[in-house]
């Protein structure tokens, strides 16, 4: 059987769409399959704002963020669209270790500065801090929904076949090095030399009986948008804060309404669920916790959320990504709630795993490293 495509990609969220973009830029014939409609909110890639930042306690991730930011700029130029909004970033709280992260940024030659709580409060009115505050300029937001559209649009422009409403029922590896056959719910099939499975919370359903996957936990997270009291909060950086709660906040973009309300959420407080059983309902206890947090730490906001939504995290035990190839299948789960900023880099790496040519992901992201 002659494959129809060099590469089939299952899932057109950020990672699958980025893979299609990267692969078509290398001249591969690509088929991209997405079970839902364009712009859907059933997974982890919808909405107008995700954080991009360089501040990690791990030098590998710091280097990765630099490569990813360069690729985001390439996508903006390729698609003639603005996706990044650079605001700078702040990290604070005893659980965040701003001084330790600052030392890593220094080793990686990323510009940054450490401020006292009073210095930071003076610089950004309407915010409250405790302890040292790390600030770095190379941080902001990326418009996730528009990024997916840009990846897909440019992949299509280079010849990719994109099929929405194409729910994959089964992936069947073929004998030898003949690739794999993908069976779609409408009765059609697609054959490809390699298949990248970037299906987020659906990954175990699709390949759990084909590949020895590590433990992957799916949780339903909640995000909230709060109105600004005045223009001072429009100049706030993105913020990661770990104290009693582990929170992040950022400008909300389109989801923040005409006045660009602030998007705020907990990083690790979602309830376990599955892709099929999630209910999409916001937990009232989460709303109460975040509202109380806003009242205490972000007095420049009105502590009454005007918008709320849910999304899915698919997480490994140590929050590292899962990026590896098993036969004709490439498993792409760059997940755990902090993967969006890396999307164009993940696309490059999954294409390398599929072809054996180009920059490869670090071995710590392999299946063997997780098992």
C-alpha cells in the first residue's frame, strides 16, 4: 500500500497545527485531522491569551523558550499576523523562588532584575507583593486561537490537506516500514508513512493499546476574567505567583472584553476528568478562591469576575513533556499546563521525530524517561 501522505497529524490544536506548519515548511505532504470544528473549545488550545515567558528554574526550559520565541516571530512573519504581546513578566512568592530562577536566567544570559516588594509595588500600582520579585522583559502573551488559525492557514497554503469533523476511530500500524492506516468515523481511511498523535486528553484512547504510555492525568481547569479599576492595570506584566495558591494572571485579550480584563487562574487545582466525561462547569469553590485572591493581591482589579471558562490539562507526573516515536507513531503530549508557549518548537521536534532529520527533543522527554 502506497501511503497517501508523508505525515498525518491527529489533532489540530496548537501542537498538531504547529506540526503541520513545520512539516510543510520542510516540503512534506501532510494530512491534518481534527475531530471538531475550527476554533472549538473542547480541548486545551482555545482562547485569546496564553503566557509566554523565559522564567524557568530549569536551564533546558529557558533555552527552549528562546528558540520558541524566535519561531513565534517566524510564524507572525509567515502568516502576516500579530500573535505576541510582550508585557514583561513577574515571578514572586515563597513557593516560586524568584532568586533561584534569577540565578538560572543569569547563567542563560536572559536579562532580568530582582526587586524588593516595595519597589515592585511602586513600579506597578494596584499589585501587592511579598518578598523579592523577579522581573524579565521577554514575557507576555500569545493569542492561542489565532495562532492555531495561522499555523493551519500557512500549512494549507503549502499544500496540507486539513479535515475538520474527522474523528479518528483507530490507528493501525502497517507491516514493516509501511506506515500506518488511520480509520475515520465517516468510514474513510488515511495512510501515512508517519502519524503524529497530538490529541491532548484523547491520546490514551487513540494509542494506549499501541504504545506503553506513562501515567497521564487529565484535569478540568477554570479561568476567570476580572475588570480593571483604572488604566494602571493595563500596564501590568504577566504574573506567576506561588504562595497559599499557585496562580497566574495575564491580560485577557479578546476574552477580556473591550476593556481587556485580567485573566486569572490556579495552575494546579483542577478536578480529575476525561476528555469524554468533562462537564464544562466551573467549580464555585474555585471562583471563591480566585475572587479572594484578587481581593488580597490584585487590589487594582474589581473582585467580581465577569467571564469564566474551563479547559483541559493533560499532565505527566513531573510536568515534563512526552515527545517520542514508537514505530510509525510519534506521540506529542507537550502538556502539563505550560506547553502552549513552546508550540512552534514542538512542531519542529515532532517533525524531526517523524523524519529523523533536524533538531530533536531532549531525551528526558522520551517514553523511556517517563516509564
